[in-house]
C-alpha cells in the first residue's frame, strides 16, 4: 500500500503594516506582525520573516497568498506566491499571480491557501492520473493544490494499477508513495480490479484505428463501411464479459436461465438474458457504489471495435479463417450442430454447447478475453446503418432515437459472419433479452 505523511499543519498568518499610518492610522501591529517584504525584483520577492514561526524549509514549493496592508477588505495588493528558497530568516518567493503592485514593506498577512501534493512511485516513470485526468509521469509534484480530495490513480505497464483517495489541506504537504506490484502473469497489460463485484479492467492507451471492414472481407455487411479513422481517449475495459456472479451482486435474484436444458446460469458463465436497459442499470448501480468517483458504462461501438482488434487488421484478432475459430473462442460449432441441426456453425469443434466460463480462451493482443464469441456484447450506441457515412472521428457515439441498440462480437449461438470485429448486430431493441446476449463494462479514466 502506500505511505501518507504530512508535515504538521501550520497556518501562517503574518501581518504587514506597510503604509499603515496613511491607510489605517488607528491600526495596531498586533500579534500577527511577523516580518516584511525586503525586496521586489520583477516576479521574485524576498520575505524577511524574523521569527521561529516564519517560513521554514518545508514550505518550499508551497503556495501562499500575501495580502498587504491591515485592511483585508481593501488590500493594496494580493499576490499568489510560491516559496522557492528558505535561508535562515529570509525566504525567496516567486509571484505567480497578483492584483495591484507588490511593494517593499511590512507584511500584513501571509496565508497558505494551497497544499502540496507529491506523488512518488516505486518504480518511477508511471503515469499519474488525478481525478481522471492524466497529469504527468512520476515522480509528480503539485504545489498550490487546492484543498480537497483527490483521486489518484497510477498505471505502469507490467504492473497492477494503483489507486488511493487523498485529502489535501491548507498549507499541508501530502506525500503519496505508490509501490506498484508486478502483474502476476507477467503481461504488459495494466489491470485494475474493482472491489465491489471483482471485475478486472484493462487500461487501453489513447489511440487511433481504422474502423469498419474492407469491401472484400468475407461475410461483411454493407453497414461496416466505409472504413474511417477513429481516435479515442484512453479508457478502461473489462478483461472479461460480466459474469452471473458479478451481476448478482446487483440483482441477487437474476437467473440467466438455460437453453434447451443446457444451463446458462453458472456463476462464472457470462450473464445473459439481460436487456440493454438491464446492463445500463448495472453500470449505474456500480457507479453509485463508488459515489460517482469511478464512472462505469457500456462501451461505445468505436471503443469496442478498437478493443476487439487489439491493433490487428484481420477480420478476427487472431486471423481470418473462420475454421480456426475454435482454438480462440467459443463459437457456434460442431458440438452445437450435433444437438441443434438448424444452427449455422463454424466448421470446427470448441467442445462447448452454450456459454462457457469467461476467460477459457486465450486473450487478444490487448489482454482481453472473449471479445469474439461466448456472448454478444451490448454497446452504448443506438444502431444506425448509415453511421459510418457521416463518421465522427473523436470518441464517436451515436445516440439517435430509435429502438435498436448495437451489439458486437458474435456468440456461441451465431454464424461465422457475426464473429468478426467489424460486425454490427442490429436486431435487438433496448428491452430485448436473449440467451446469446451479455455485455462487458468500460470505466472512464
Ligand atoms: Ca461452442
Ligand atoms: Ca463476447
């Protein structure tokens, strides 16, 4: 875990009585007078503190607000400064923002208005996110952080993601040390396991890809073109399809049922017989469990296809030949055909009749399992067959009114043409529940 250390909170309140007699003849220095501004040179000022209560070594990097003259309601200047050097009684500060002209004279008040956040990691060189925004590479320092709570998440390839919520207080230094654990399987994927349901999320870096399929792709449908470039911000996506066990943390009574006597309801089988609305409700519920600090939702079509391809350009993340599918995914196969002769199947045998335990088949290049096969996965988008003729390049989402929602990736139930990364299933309404339909979640950074 981490170490959280803070210096003793010390509020500096010093008084400046510069021009005191002119402005406030009746004002007395009082206890707060601690020193003076001894020089001002462009954006650098020197503060002669002259007291043990003055600015100390530990204040380097901190941000303070200086308010000149005794009347706080009508100060001559207010400057936001960062302490850059402390030598015995004299501190040097850099002016960051100011109102009015900073002058040499007695200090009215020096007040710490910010805190100091210092994020260190072992090993260094990890990406630091603060409140969902990537802020830099560790070690990372932020002087003058506004008081409040900060959600810090740290990721580094080959290591488990790390996160903690810290509170920055006025004038206090918060030091965060994240000791990153190497991933157990030695892969380079960054995985974060959320604790309410146990879903594991894999971090996908921002990137661009060619969305859609070429006109000569076998089994292709018209709505998969034209191919167009899509660029995405980084996001987290479920390593697996959501399982019955995970879904039942939300709705304990949920029953995924069975298909012709074959159970779909095992704890580690993917949840099915849930509508798009059910999947959305699960995401909203999980978001609420984190008080909104982590936001979960369905993948957008573009995110889903980017995740499925894993950097590949073939129709499947493992190649093109549908007869090879049974080594890589749970598809409609010869096992199913023997029971249900009307199935249109892949010409191979994966030995699973219906859904199987998630993660039984090898991952794609991004470390994601069952992106193709097992269950078809709901996406956030409304289905629009012409979506690609008016493409959105950045983080696309199609939300037009209409009853149908996109689902992706084929399943144990569907013919080979459906089991391609570019395939867009259009038949299901937001309220439909079927035995081949499940989902995985995305978590926003
Ligand atoms: Ca199968
Ligand atoms: Ca799937």
